[in-house]
C-alpha cells in the first residue's frame, strides 16, 4: 500500500462519523511525516493528536529515576492518553477538546496546545505504543477504529534517529549511544505489536 493511497481512508470515513486512526511504528519510521501527509490530503477534515504529548515532564522523569529511559512505555501518561481518546470518541457537537503537544526544542509536553474541533471527521494519533498490551496501554488499541503499522528500512530509520538527536543538541557519539541503549530496545517492543495492526505501510519500498 502506498503511503498516500487514500482508498482505505475513504472506506473508513464513508459513514460520515468521527473516526480515530492510529499510526504506530518504531522511532524514526516516518509516522509523523505520514500523519501530516494524510492531513494535507484531507484539508479541513483531519487533525493530528500525537501520543508524544503524553510524555511525562522531565522533572517527573528525574523524580522517578527514568530520565535516561525517556521514550520507554513507562515514561508516558498512558492512562491520560486513553482518557483523551475516549473524549475524542464521544466529543459533543459544541465541544472543543484540547490535547497536549510535545515540543522537541525544549523536550517537554505542553498542555492544551492542540484544539480538536467537533466537526473534524478524522483524528490521527501517531506514536510508538498504540498496540502495546500491558498496563493502561492495553486500553488504547480498542479506542481506535484502525491502526496502521508504519515501517521503513532499518538503516534509514537509524540514521534519521541519529540526525534527530544531533539536531536537538547531542553529539554524534551521544546520539549513537542513545539510539543503541534506548531507542532500539523500544523499537523491538514495538515490532512485537506489528501483527495486531490492521494494515502495514512500508515507506520507501
């Protein structure tokens, strides 16, 4: 399936009702890029609400002793994410739902940064752990109408990750170490959820 093949979306949206689409995949797989492309292909009808807005604040990660594992499943407010998805499923005709956004330039989530309007037909949420079957994450998958697994060549994905970490202040050596010690263990957990996705989208061949 091409990343911009809109036929599956047309079928998903055919009844005119609000739908929630999840894009899941390993860090660096291209989830955010695909989400933005889908929004641009459906002007005025779609909105992205990333899972990353539910990162725990840096101060809380430090208090919990998890700052060096930032990005692991237990460094997110997964229960809060599930609550937001329920609100989006039941959003009233006059209600605006506000969602948090993660700002990489400060490495912190910002509350109320994304406004989801009631007339938005498609809400796209992208993140690593949409299909994880442990803890509060287990509530997430059933709240989504479909989940698509996004994957790309591993060499390209790893280089994207290293460049991303460098862009936000790490040296190349630090970036390589973070990818090996944090991103890749997470990627293996995410890959184990692939079979539960409704579709697999291979980007770049």
